[in-house]
């Protein structure tokens, strides 16, 4: 039995979308991680802009995670 939609994590939803899009199965977890890291980067930038640098530092992912999936040309 699958989980109710509201209990599924963003990562699980990203995995489903990449699988439905036909991404190679071996790449799906890496792409899901990178997608959420990009979202976290955006949210961290919003926190910094609002004067919450310490909170932004906690949220900011390691850029190597994103580069591992899409490279530096994202």
C-alpha cells in the first residue's frame, strides 16, 4: 500500500517525476538530490536577503551535490 500523497516527501515526489520522465534508473536518486539542493539554494538565498544569514547557512547545500548531477554548467 502506498503512502498518502500528503505524507510523501519532496524527495519521493521528485523520484517519481524523474522515473515517469524516463530518466535512467541509476541517475534518478542523484537527480532528485540535486533538484532539492537547487531548491534549498534558492531558499537559502531568500533567507540571506531577508537578513537571516545563520538560517541560510544551515539550509545551504554543498554545491558538489548539484555539480555531481548536472555539472558546473547548470
